[in-house]
C-alpha cells in the first residue's frame, strides 16, 4: 500500500455543500469527472470509495460462508449448482 496523500487545505465546500475533489483523489478511486463516489462515515471520519468496489466488498462479506453452507466444496459442485439453477440437467 502506498503512503497516503493528504489534501490539508486543498478541498473546499461551496455554499450549496458541493465539494470538488483533486484529480489525484479521483484517479486513486478510479473515478472520472462526472462520476460518482461513495461516502463511508465512521464517527468523525468520512472516507471516499469507488462505489462499485464498495458494493463488491459488501457482497463478498454477505456471501462469506454460503458456499460451505450449501455444500459447494469444488468447481464441479459449483457447476452443478449453476446447471441446476439454469434447468440444464444434461
């Protein structure tokens, strides 16, 4: 992990609450101008994240242990579940 880049006085809030992020921050998030960012509030800290990555992390947390719970222990087991779901019993 690289060292954090801090923008101590480089980000201001407009009267309507808008914030313009520095290009370095947008690039680190993989977000272009006009894109969207997710805000994660933890106490007095607000963290910006790429919303697609944040959604995938949440999905992974929620699905943790589901394969084992369903008895899926191998690639073959996973393919059998997919075929069953699709109605493909060949």
